[in-house]
């Protein structure tokens, strides 16, 4: 499954109104750790077809960044039925992300 790039205008439809588990990677192109996490999110989206994976560029979505109190990136948020269940701040390995996401399936 492909990773969807979200804008502020599509966040509510794509995440808040989504029934199921969704993962949102808050990132920026200038962030070194974000560039390490991005391929991991891409791999997980291929492996976990029952989870919706999205990315939000914090430079382009400052209102969302403020709404979710993003102070450090990468910040990966796990949603279930539109509600935040968990967040993972900083770069982690693939298994860590997979284990955390798996708790909500």
C-alpha cells in the first residue's frame, strides 16, 4: 500500500474520519533522522496492508504541527478510528514501529 502525503485540508477526511488504524509520520525534508525513518514507513506500508500510512510535512502543515504539539521530528502518531492512541518521537528501528502499531490492530 502506498504512503499518502497529507495536507492540512485533507487530514480530517483521511485520518479523523478513518475507521481503522492509521499511522502519520510528521517530518521535514531538512531533518536527517526523518530521512532515515521515511523508508521504514514505506516498507511498513507494503507489509501492513491493514494499516493506512500517511506523511505530513511539518513545514507545509504548521497548523497540524501545532495541533499535535510537534516539538521534535520525526514524530510518528498512531490513530485508531480517528483518535490518537500513541506517538513515537525520534528515529527508531523498523521492528519498534511494527511492534507499537501492532498493539492497535
